[in-house]
């Protein structure tokens, strides 16, 4: 199987404009993400899936120094962009790492891939339970989603959408797809208010502190140890926890 990481990224964010290029320890955020996921042992390619809009030329230019592929596709239909990229690269399994998930752990990338190698499933993602999907849990900033190209092709036949970059993966949970949740053994140690996304200025402030304190080679265990020793760090993003949930419900794909 051809297993590739697709990083969905564009510069048109309204909450934190050009967030993928915001500096963290002197380097753009997306460079930290690429550095981390390159440590996955099971992937073939890393592909940045951005739009064909001129506003994303700046992002493409920044990526020239990285050993990654860049695919430019539909700026309105994110599912079509993913499907077109998968056909172009003849990808069988897509590991979907959103560009603002800069804490993504390569160990969990490989764990997601293991699920596809050992069973016949359509979609894998992290979660805090096997019963109900929880989009706001911080674990989604650590564990990426994965799905087959056949599944995304089927989804594109079922759904048509415009201007949607949020919540599209939940479609896999509401249709007849075989789904698997990955729950870390230390899930109970993860604070419920922990945000591991890059959507607001507060998220950026927290990320700058975390990466400064523990570098860029950390895993989930290292991160939890830091938060256990310095619980006040959670206060930085506390003001935007509810704000994110409200925005998610307004903007997610339906």
C-alpha cells in the first residue's frame, strides 16, 4: 500500500491569519510540524495539500526548503482537494494531518497505519472513548485521522460542499464506514481543557512556551509531564476553549 501524509494547510484563516507561518522558536509553525512527522517509520510521502489561490503562494514559497511534495487543488471543496491529490500520487491510505495540529506525534501516525495494515477498515482517528466522538478533546492534536482513498471517493459521491475545512472528517462517522478509535493508555491523564490546536493567539502563546521548554522531539508522555509540573500553562488557552467549540459548530460541514 502507498501510505502518504496529507497536510491540509492554507493561509486564509480568519481567527489567526497565516497561522502556519507564525514563528515558534524562530521557525514557522508548519516547519515544526513537518520536522515531527518526518519521524514516522511507515509513510511514503509527505504532501502539503493547499489551495490554488494566489494567497497561498506565500506558503508554497516557504516550503521550498523542506523535502515535501506540494499539491494545489480546489479552494472550496476540501474533499475534492484530498481526492484529487490521492489520485495524483496514487495513494492508498491517507493520513490526514491538519496544518494547525503541530503537536502531532509520529508514534501515533504509525499506530494509525498499523490499524490499516491489520484490519479491513475505512477510517481511524484518536478519541477519548469508543462510544461517542469528541471533536474538542486535545487528543486530536496528537493523533491524526487516517482513511482509505476508496472511502474518500465514496464520501465525495455522498457529499458536496463548498468553503468547508472544518468537521469534514465527521462524515465518516455518520455513514456506513468501518471506523476505529485509538485511545491512548494515558487518556485519563490528559486535562479535559487542554487545547493542542493552533487557532487563536492564545494557542500560539502556549505553543511557543511548550516548544521552548521541551524542544521538538517530545511525545505525549513528555508533554503531560510538563503540564503536570506547570499546570498554570493551561490558563493561557482557557479563554478560547468555549469559543472554539462554538465556532466549530457554526462552521463544520453538515
